[in-house]
C-alpha cells in the first residue's frame, strides 16, 4: 500500500459521512453549509433552489465574467484622450442585465442538465442527493421550473439590440447538446466552454451591434479558460465517471493535466492580450491580466488531482481571475479618462 492510500481512504470515508449527513438534512452533497438558501427559503423551495444551484453561486459567477469582460472591453475600446469617463465604462444597466441573465440561464442550464443526467447522477455519490435522483421533485416540476427561468432569461435578452437578440438565441443550441457530450466525447469541457464563453460575444454585440476581432479573441480565450478550470473540477468525479462511462478531459489528460493546463491557461492569456491590443485598450489594463496569469500559474503549481476538496477550491478560485481581469479593464478606462488631468 502506498503511504498516502491510508490517508486518502480516511479522507474518502470522512467525505462520505459528510455527504450522507447533508442528504439527511435535505441538502445536496456538495452544497455549502450555512448558505442563505437554507436560512431564508421555506423548505419546500429548497429542491428548486438546488436545481438552479442558488446555493452554489460560483457557476453563475463564472458565466457572468465573459459578459462583463466583453462589456468593459467594448466600452473602453479605441479610446481617445478627450473621451469622458462615463463613455469608457460599461453601462451599469447592461451589467445588471447580464447579472440577472447569468443567474437565470445558469439555473435553467443546470436544471436541464439534471433532467438529462438523472440516470447518471443516481450512480455518482456526489450527485445522488440532487433533487431529481433523490425524488424531491418530479421531472414535470423540473421542466416547469426550467421554463420559468428561461422566460426570465428571454426578458433580459429582449432588452438588447436587434443583433444581440438572435446572437443570444443561437447559444441555446450549444446549451441543448452539452449534457449529452459526456456520453460521446472526451471533450465535453470544450462544449461547455463554447456555451459558458458566449457572453464574450454578447457584451461586444450589445455595445456595437456587431462582432469584431477583439470579441472573437476574447471568446476563444474564454473557451480555453473554461476547459482549464472545468478540467480541475472534473477531477472530483473521475473515479465514479470511469465506472459509469462518463467522459471528460480530466480522465483524458490524467497525470498530464498540469501540462495541459499550462497550454490552456497560457492560451487564454495570449488570446486576451491580443483582444486587448486589437481593441487598443490602455497598457494599464494588462496589469489585471498579468495578475490573473499569476493566479492561474499558482493553480497549476499547487494542484493535486487526487484531492477532490482542493480541486473544488481551485475551481472556485477562478472567480478571482474574473475580478482581476475586469478590474484591469476598468483601471484602463480610468487611466484614459484621468490622464489629461494629471
């Protein structure tokens, strides 16, 4: 027996006890303790909040960042020294709409994913306590809840221009096929990247009513970022996935995961740098990108693909990457607006 095997078995046993304890409390296995969902909402609403992952906000946060990056990039693109500050910052109204849309559509996507994956979720320890496999809601109730969330997303989409509306609708094709990809390809994370990065196109489209090179490069870079962080996430379930036949880049990359992450995260930074340069945003904005790169490098350096808890923490830490890049873009806009006053 390897020296770490005993410790890992002990950790696995402790994890199983935690999973069973949470299930007994009416929560899903991977839900955080003390969340507002379980303090404020009546118990009968818990299964719907769990379907939408309201108790795990990291999903909508990661979906939101490409939207906000793109909105900030578009607002500060091709600046002139005489431009007033407000014209270089993304519209607060659009940022709010993207926030509501991200929460609604991430919830709808997760609900749809749970409907499609009910048979698989019932075989995986971490997902067995989710509302559908646990019998807390029926499929009909789940479908009805999905429609409500999708309608809210549609209301948000209709606030945008005539170019952005059909562009947003096109993304639904990717969302629809994503849950099936893990059955047929080792690259479901690529399809997730195509869907989760769509906001990189939307922010620019909402600002300009078209698409251009910077938005395309931001989209490609976001896809690589999503593949990277979701590969880390997928390492949590690789053993169960192997048993039930679910494919993933985590299983494909295996012990070479760190090497792949260097390429994926490195490609992200290169694409973003090209997007920034082609949009002519100030060099100051690169400070956020450099800080994000350092964060990504640390993820790779400390990653232990056999530690599920650490994989989850590193996955969640990508919200900080989102903040760093966004703040860098806002800082660039402030630099252009305030430089003539210095």
